[in-house]
């Protein structure tokens, strides 16, 4: 009777021991696997004597295995018109026109799609956004160097852009890499404002097409990727709206020239 009781108790404890052994094995394997992955994505810097100086952990190690990466950006823009004066006013030498850079701000979204297999260096980027642009042209009558004689024409508008860019990125080095990108950017003016229509008579057409190119750097953090980027933009269209005023008649064409610092955030 006692023997049966003891065996019965032993069978119960044996089942419990098996379950505990499996749980213990699982508890040992999970940290070991995590440690192995941590070691495989880390780099230890040692001194000449063998002492550990620093340990660099590779953030987002599986980032390049995903084919699509969404994100958003903020753009700090300096934009101006590239102007060409008309032959009539150039010959008569009546008015000098000078375009100046003006600061603007833009925000938008990013969609990066990998072209090719995992770790391919080519990325197709679509980054629609909104930019609040201000561009100025200063007109000065020739022979009147007095700054009070300068008449400034200001074109303020809210534009929607749809840049389609091809990005080529270098191999990743720990938590950073550099890239280049280029493409085209169709632009549509959503609204145009003139604070003083009687004074600001210069106008621009409501659509444009620009050529874009730039460079940037991907910086990998534990939860996201930050990418500062410097991009240049050159307009391909003549934006001048002809009118019978001294400002429009003194110009033959105006096109855009923009330099933008983008701060891109992706996951």
C-alpha cells in the first residue's frame, strides 16, 4: 500500500519535474539566443592591451530586410526666383531686378520601397508634402542707389509637391550610412496670397516641375532612423504671368531655385 502510494506520488512529481525541466530549458535558451543575437549585432573596441574601450550595438539590425519603410519629414527651405530680364528693359537699362533667398517651411510623408532583393542599394522614394513658400524680387531704378528706391515684389504661396526620387545608399557601417538621391518633383499651387495686391503685382503660374538631387546620411537609433538630408531643386518651367505692369514687363522669365534641409524620420 505504501509502495503504491509512493509510486503514485513519484509519477506526479515526475510529470511536474518534466514540465519544470522544459520551462527551465526554455528559460535558458531564450536569454542565450538573445545574447547571441546581441553579440552578433555588436562591435567591441579594444585597446592595444586588450582592454575593452567601448561596445557599439547595431540598432535596428533587420531594417534592410523589410521592403517598405514609411516616415515623415520636416523641411527648412531657402527659395528664390532665377530671373531673366526682358530685352526691352535690358537695352533701355531702366530697372535692375535682383532675386533674394527667403526662408520657408515644409512638412510631409515618406514612402520608401526597396528595388530588388534584401539589402539592395536602390530605393524608390515618394514623399508628398506641403510647403509654405515665400519668394521675393527686388526692383531698383538704374541710377538710384538709394535703398529707399527699392521696390520689393513678394510671391507667397502654399504648394503641394509630389517628388519621385531614386535613392542609392552605401553599405551600412554600424549605425550610419550615406546616400545620394535624384528625381523629379511635380508641384501644384494650392493657394497664392498677396498681402498688398496694389503693391505686389508680380505673379507666378500655379504649377511647376523641378529637378531634384541631394545627399544625406542615415542614422540608426533603437526605435527609429533619423536622416538629415540636403537637397537642391531647379525649376524647369517659366513661371512668369505676363501683365501690363512695370515689374512683369521688365522680366522675360522666372524659375525656381531651392535649397532644402530635410529632417527625415522613419521606422
